């Protein structure tokens, strides 16, 4: 996909999330986003749609997510809450990485 087409898809995505008023409590499921964007994906996890969302975030669009879908971060308070959640997940993943590493190297054979 060319850069111009990607930018158009990002604009369609963000316009859709703003217009649908997707929020943390009422997020837009990735399947609905993919259907709106007419993304032809075989996988239920919609990797190309998720990649486009990541690109939108990289381009400066404040998109948050949870286990139910995606939403626009509309206020400073929402953004801080979301970033705190991401940091807690990062800490948990770091602990898991260390635990698996230690378990592997300290295993009894």
C-alpha cells in the first residue's frame, strides 16, 4: 500500500473512531473497524487492521485500547489513566520475563 493510501486509511480510521464516540467503556471492536475499513483479512485477530492502528498512533493519533477494542483518548485524565494502565502491564511483563529467564536457568534436570 502506498504512503498516500495508508494516510487515507489512517484518516478514515480516526474519523470513524471519533464519529462513533468510541470510549474506554464503549470501545470499537477490531472486527468492526476492519469491516468499516473493508480490510480483507482471513485471520480473526485482524493483524493488518491492528498494524494500521499502530501506524495511526505513531503518526500522533491518541488511540487507546483494552480487551474489548479501540477508542480515542479525549481528555488528559483519560490519557493519564491509559498510560498508567500501560505502565502496569509493562511492569507485569518485565516480571514475567525475569521469572521465565530465572526458571529456565535454575531448573532441575
